[in-house]
């Protein structure tokens, strides 16, 4: 066994003799930015439970995306050394998940690992995010290759910087041979710990969906964006609005996984501010430093991504997907990401998004390229942490712990921000499709009217005249809607307060209709849970749901009744079987007429 270093930086700022535990070895975790830090903590799980090993952290200070690092370190209580302090000390091992910074200054055997799904990016040292180090004299003049697999990033002053280069698949050996053949003797194919963790988490899909607020009859669409102007957010940011505007929000939940460099490059407040209308319309926007994006991948039904690693992991899990953006110039040739870019269709700006997702779902099982790409993410499935632990302990000169090391499932998400609750519900375009089942023969009643309701946030519709999903939709608002364009054009309006006492008469509903000149139907909830409704011609109804229909809001009740009246005419009474999604459980709505009007439903004010 090798002797431990005499300098012991186990507790920055505290002399070693005052420490409670006396570790035998000290490991330095090297942070480049928040992205690399999250992967670094995943790798350092190999030391959990071993009091022989103390880990301390430092930051190279070479990333332009330094914001968020201090908060990340503080939130996780990481023992931290400045780069100046760390570069003056000796360690038994250093682990880095980025090639940026002056890594050659570290006095320790260095294990270099990727912070994404393998090595897929082609990056010059002069570009943002890579650090400031120029190629060393021994780098030569080879063609640009993948970031992390070329001499530019692995050699300094004629010598290899890392003592070990961690790879996830054998295909990377050929690219390493082309980019830095002198590093082949220290290359180790261990697999991909993130992919292992995702696969270990798949059995808990139902738990993740529940934590994210996704019902069994809903689909979860994951929008993934890396950083930079060619990313989904940079080059096709309107896709966030479009997904929420075009996909019925009762059938779909949409989650945006934003790369930490994009988040901290602009600032979390700014990202939230830009996306606030989308969050108010139902967008799930988790902070980037946690594991929610991994839980969302396991919970998702489809994805729209770009050239970031999340797209590759999504495809590796078998999710059908589309590319909202893809930068061929920054993707390394012959990498799995380049193959993914060739295999996945791009989002069409004109075709309905729902139809494109359906085509992607049908196409996925029949495309052998996607299975081949998934197989190139890791060639050691389930083994990455155990192989990495073996490498680390061999480098430290310590015997490995006896307990097996298995990938741990992702934690159930707890870091989703709570949405704002406005006193006035946002206006919605509602497509309410009412059909009557055919009677089996003379005599028996054909049964309840079937109503399928699809709702879309009105505020996110860029141009309703060119959106086919809104062709037969009516506009529903709440009384007090501040924007006159919605209040005056609404077809259905719902009171904010319950109808009690004298207010249960039809006159408050008549006043509601008078304040909304384009409105055909007004509604107000009653204390019993029923809903009182009135058409412009004066016909009054009472509608009530059978017990157990938790999603039946007064606004939805009004839209269902509106659809039935359009189908059957004013004065109709009966039952409606209402669904929010084609696969969802129906709610039974009973409607009875409690006051006759003077004309047809179409007799509305001009």
C-alpha cells in the first residue's frame, strides 16, 4: 500500500489535529461549473460509507458559468478549498468531470471523466465553457476531435495530464486513438453511471409521475435544452410556448429541463421571468442542480431535445422524440450524438405538434438506428460505479469495501416550484366535442351525451387564426378578467364566488351576461357543489356531478353544458359523460332546466 500524503487538507480552515475522524487518504473533487459538479457528486458516491477517505473540493475558476457554484457548494455543505490553496497541496487522488482549467497544476493522480453522455462535443479552447488553457507543446497539430478525447485537452508540455481517462463505451477508444494515442494505456472503459441510474429508476416511473403531478391518463412531454444560441432555448425557444399552446393541457404535462449553463449564464431569476407565462400555463420548470430531470426522463412519454446529453439519454431509454434544434458544427463526428442527429426528425414549424409526436411514437420501434445509438451510451450496463470504485481504490492503494456498489434510483422530485394562484383563472380556449351514442334499437335511450373536453391557454396562442387545434373552440373566462379582449369575446363566463341567498336567483347571472357582451352562457357555483347556469335568452339550468369527480371545476362544468346545448339545442336536459382525455375516467354530469327562456341558444348579443 502506498503511503498517504503528509499534507492533510481534510477540513479547510481547521487543523488536522482537531478533527474527529483521521482519514487515511484525501481525495480532491474538481469542480468546473454546476454541470460538472452534479456529475462529480455522482462519481464520488464510490466513497460513501468509507471513513478512510476524506473528500474536499475545489473549483478551477476557468468557466464563464461560475454563477451557482457557491450556492451549490453551500447547499451541500462541501468542504471547499480555493484553487490557489488546492494547487499548493498534495492529494492522494483527484477526480474531475471536465477538461477545463489548469488541471496540470494538481499534485495528485487525476482521474478524468465526462460530465455528459460520453464524449460528443467538438470544442475549441477558445470557446466559452472550455476554460482558458491552450494546447500544450506536446499536443501536435491533429484534426479537431471530441472534447476530452484529444491531445489538446489531455497533454500539457509533452506529458499526459490525467492518470486515467474514463470512457463509457469501447467506441470511444477508436476516437481516443485518433485524438491522443498516448492516452490509450491509461484509458478505462467503465460504463455510464448516469445511464445505470436511469435504468435502475425505471421501475419507479409511477412514483415519479405522481410527484410531478402527472395523472395516469396524461402524457408527459420533456423539453430538453442545452446551452448556447444553437440550443433549443436559444434557437427554437418558441417551442416551449408552442407545446403548451397546442397540446391540450388536460392531456399533456410539459417539463423543461434547462442546462445549468443556460440557467446560471442568464441567472435563475431571469430564466424564471422569461418563462413565467409558460409556468403560469402549466410548465414544470425544475432548478437545474438537482435530479428532477432524471426523474422526468423516467416519467416521460416523449421528448423534444437538441444536441445536449439529455436527448441521448432519452433516446437510450426508448422514448420517442423530435429535435427542436441541433448544431452539427459542435457535435463530434462519428459520435453517438451525431448519429442521433441523423436519426431523429426535426420539429416542423407548420404541422401540428401532436401529430408529429404521434408519428415519432409510431416510427420509434421500427428504426433500428435508435437501438444501435442506445447501445453506444454504455458498454458496461449496470457496472459503472463498481468499475470506477475499483479504479479509485487501486489508485489510492486501499482495499475496496466488501459491500457491492449498485446504482441507486433517483430520488422522488421535491424541488418543483409552486405555481402562482391568481384570483382570476387564466382565459382558456375550450374544444368541447359532444356526441350522442347511437341507440341499439327502438325503445332504449341511447344513453348520456359523450363530451370530450380539450383546453388550451388563451394567453399563449400567438395567432389563433392559424391554429387548427382551435378551429371549433370556445373562449371561457372568469368574471373579473382584466384584459378586455378576452372579457368581451368570451363565449362562457364563470363567476368567482358562490351563488348564495338572493344571489342564487337568475339576476346575478343576467348581470354577468350584461358585462360580457359576447357571452352566450354564464355560470356560478352553488354551496351544494352544483352549478347554476343561464343562457343569454334567459333559460336557466342547474348542473351537478356524481360524487368523486375531483377535476370538475365550475368553468369546466360550464364548458360541458355549453357543448351539450350546442349539440341538442336550448332547453335540453339530461346526462353527459365527460372526459378530459380520451383515456381518462369519465365524470357523469346531470343537467336540468329550472327556468325557461325566450329563444334559441344562438340568440346572442351582437
